[in-house]
């Protein structure tokens, strides 16, 4: 399967489960001798910023599930339990079915039709399941991921391999739209929550999330490019010395950032582009959330590791090219 850094997802998770004293993995039988039905494993990506605690209960009326087939009503499980796994909707469709042959001729993955492939397996992180179910999927994931990557040596191959492994193990997922936001134009995400925020609350809810005041996503997957006015954020543009005493903090959006005068951003090419009202609001929330979190983390570092005289707290780093 070649060298692919995201092999660390399946193999790292497998290593954790097998070596954690919590689950009592027994090498001779391959079983988890201590895993309880209420012990849950949640697998997230490192570029995910929590806006509220992760949950195993999706029964709240504000939770939105993936429903691509309006006329097809599915009876959903609403809580993580043995046989009931959950994940966030990702726009991957049923592409994982292109790799069915890699699971072998007798795999249950061959029995999944196109409808259920999209409705029950179109998931990505956070992956959530009880330890025993997650271990079954992860074991099969490690067996399949190299072959899938060899056939498709590109980004997302490990995600297709996870979906294939879940289908092979006959572990359909509750596919949840409302856990995550990432790209401002992505479907199957919790952007409806952001669109519904009053303008005066958008930046504040990003910087200081309060899910008791408004329904909010569980997390921001900051894998995209965000910006508003003269402020942008791109994770690979953060200076390598950011978490030092001498480094300034990131420049933050203006106080009245939802004003129409700030309905623009600078793209990756450094050129200004206007934002319509929807994209403006979505970029404001995302920018306020991630920049505030980065600065808060840097301030925490400076408070605990720097003399006051050398701690630079100026908010002046611009990532605009």
C-alpha cells in the first residue's frame, strides 16, 4: 500500500485498543475480555476543534440525520449501543463500493445496495461505537486499508477503507449531519445552525460557544480555508514558532465583523473576493472560532512557560498572502 501517513488512523486505533488496560485484549483469542457494553470509543481527526462535548446520545430534537431519500423512512437508533455505531456525514457517496472486491467474495459488503451504502455507511470522523464494535471495524480496517490505498493512492482512501470495513462487519452507522462543520459550501453538515444565528451573535458563538443558547455543531473540522475582511486562517500557514514566548498572536476579526463592509475575504491567491450573506456568516463563525482557540492556546502556553516581560500578546500575525 505504500507510505501514507493516514495509515496511522486504523493502526494507531488498533494499537490503543490492544494495549490499553481498559479493554483486556487477549492475544490468544483476539478478544477484549474487559470491555463493557457502555464503554465507547470515539475517533476524531487532530484538526477538529470541539465547540461542545461529544455525545453518545442523538435523541435530541435538534440532531439532524442524513436523509438523502425523502420517500424512504428509516427507523433510526438514537443512542450508541452494541450494534449501533454513529459517524458524521461526509460527501463521499457510495464510492467505497468500488473497492468491494478487496473484501473477498464472501464479504457481507457485497450485500449492501446503493441506497443503504449512502444511507448507512457514508460516514467519517467522528466515528463512535462501543469498544467491542469499534474493535471489529478497526481490525478489518487495518486488513483492508493498504489494499484500498494501493488501488486508490490518494487522500481519503483510509475513509473508504473504514466504510468498507464497517459494511464487511455488518455494522451500519447512524449518519449524523449535525456533528460537524468544515467547508462553508459542504452538504450534510451543521451549517443550518450557523445560518440561523442572529448576526450579532455569530462571532461570539464561535469564540465562546454556548450550546444552551443556540443549537451548535459539536465541532469545527478546520481542514479548509477561512477568512473575513483582512483576516484569514489556514492550518498549514501557522508559523512554526507560534507557540513560543516571542511570537505574537493571530490577528482577530474586527468587532463589527458581520457588518456588510466586511463581507469579503482574501483567497489563497491573495486576491480579494466578495462574500454573499450566507458565506459571510459562515466564514465569520469559523474564523472567530479557530482564531480565538489558537490565541487562547498560545496564551495558555505563555502564562505557564514565559516570564511576563517576554510574553508577546500582540494580536498582529496576518496569514494573508
